[in-house]
C-alpha cells in the first residue's frame, strides 16, 4: 500500500504487471507523447479517474468486508 504524507503526496509506490494488447500499448504511447508525459503517468491518471468514478463500489466492498 502506498504511504501518503500529510500533504497528500505519495511517499512510496508499488509495482504491478499488466498485460495489454499491442494496439492499446501503442495508443498509450501516443497519448503520452502528445501530453509530454510517461506512459506510467497516463495509466496512473486513467486508473485514478476510474477509482474516483467507482467510489461507490469501494464503499460497498468496505461495508461488506471491512477496510484493509
């Protein structure tokens, strides 16, 4: 789990392996280039937006299983 400082900045990150189609990877590389960002940043931004949009699912999970 990433540690967060009192300013909200991540102090530590974790790694995962993600399999994707070559076309998806190529598109992510293009998007990253247009935004002058890394592919990692593009993926993190997309996943953070997904988490925000599915906060209700997280709350339901926590209510059923408890928080980690």
